[in-house]
């Protein structure tokens, strides 16, 4: 159980509104790219994990989504597993494939995240599908708890506006978390906007990103209000896309180029707990991150760059703190200092992050891994983080109570040269 596991191939589609592409077609593009990246054939794959959250709700394709998509590609006979863990689906698939390879059950495995979010003729169903990623029986109770977290914060007049009627329930959740952070730590709306401006600036160099237009802090603040203090530029868009990762054990690595193989140094996974709002050190992301650090034998100070799950800009601040990159309450000032910008001490979301690059729910975790692999190989072009050795990906999914329902934190190590 001590064998190393490596990412040997990565591939993804551009993110955006792929209205004429099916899940099967998006899957084909991503798998083709990953196999080509690894100089591998389809026959090399011994097992596959397929990760998707929306196809059941929006297309009626339940139960065997992976078999439908991957057998259409040509995979037959191999084990195919379906992983749905909300936004953490493909990072959860990665964890399962990692465990299989580390245990010696397989030598080469494929993880695919594929998602279609945009169905213009079914807009109401598109937004309704988000509600499936929290406990619907407890939805009113949990929302009341979240809203109570921000009580006592003096609100500006604009906060009394109803906000955009077309928003997912998760934007209300992020707004409640933002108000709590503002009340407890003094975080400002401008600091949240600074996160979004940084990531929109980063995305101009990412050819796969859904949005590639830089924005200033002032432009982020002036954008359409979704629900205070969150503006549209602080929110992840509805994205279609797919990503594939090819993994190999130490034995399987003999078939691939070791000089481009990125080692999975550690993975930590958690679900939430019945913590109180002020027990921030018990946040499920904090728990997952420290499990990953322990497995990897490293500390937050060793990380060269990170991809954090910023479905809204406030989430990046929360997870900077949860991952130990700064003390609780200090994330806003750290972003404003420029430390998390490309060229700074700890670049975060150099890909553009979810709210600029895009967020195709079930594929997002795999995309974060792909982005780190490209960086750790030194193949990121204009957005390259110089000398990157360790990359951290934090991927949260769904919601339960005061926090996400699932979290996976992965630490990757650059190839040995």
C-alpha cells in the first residue's frame, strides 16, 4: 500500500456553452487528448471512473452514465465506475482510482469528468438541479442557519435589493458565508472583488477558459448584483466541458515517460460535521487539507501554487485560510498584497479559477488536477509559475449545514528531472 501513483496523461475540452455537443462527444474529445498526451492507446486502460452530476436530472440518463459514454468511445470489458459527489465528483473519482492503483488492483486507470450544464429550453430545470446537491428535507433549516451567521453585520442599502431572480441556491449560500466572514473578521466587499479581479486577469492566458477578459476591482464591484455582497463577476458561470486524467502505478509507469509523470503525493477527503459557525478550525476543508498534508509529508508553506474551489470569490478566501496558507481572517489582506497573483509568493487559481475559467460541475476537480499537472511539468506557457514543485487542488462539493457536503484536497509533485 506504499506504491506511488502518477498522472501520466491529461486532456480537456475548452469550457463554455457547447450547445451542439453531447456528453459522449465531450468525453471523446477529453479522452483523445489525455491518451495523446501520454502517448498511450485505449488498450492501456485497465479501469475507468466516470464522473457526472447533471445527466440524470437533465437528460434522464441515470445509473450507467459511464458505461454509456465510455462504451461509446470503445472501452469494453474493463471495470467502469460511476462517481457522483456533486462538485467534488471527479476529484472523488481520482481518489478511488488512486486507491485502486496504490493497492495493486490495476496498473493504469482513467478518470473522466464530463458535464453539460446548458439546456436553453430547460432553464428552470437547470437551476432546480442545483438543489439536488444539498439535503432537500433540511433545506429550510440549513438556510436559516446560514443566514443567521451574518446577523449583526451592518448592511448597506444595496443589500436590501432582492438580487437576481436567476441564480442558483449556492449563491445565496456563498453570500451568507461572505456576510459571516465580514462580520467576524472585517473582510470587505472590495477584498472579495480583488479575488475575482485577480482570477479574471489570470484567465486571459488560459485558452481553455470560458471568460478571458481581464477585469479591475472596480469593474467587478460595478457588475450586476446577484445577492449582496456577491456580484456576477464573482460567480462561476454555467459551463459545459470535460476532462480526462490517465493514472499509472509505479509498475504501470514503465510504459510511459517518467520525465512528464506527476506524482500524486497525497490526498485527503472529508465530509462535514455538526460544528458551530465559529468553529472554523473544524471546517471540512481544513480536515481534508491536513489529511493530505500528512500523507504527503509536507506543510502549507511547502506549496508552490494552488487551485482552490472558487465557485464564488468568497470561497477562495475561505479556503486559503482552511488550507493553512494564512491565519483565519487574513486572506483578504493577503490577496490585496498581490501574494496570490501570478509572480507572487503563492499564486492561486492561475488558471482563472472557477468563476473565470468555468465550472462544469462533475468535471471541475479533474480540470484543477490537469491545470496543476501542466504547471508542474513546466508546460503552462505565459501563465507558468516558475520553479513550481508542489501543487495543491481543493475541490468542494454540494452543501450540508454550514459547509460543503464533501471535500477532496490533492497534493501533486513535479516530475523528477
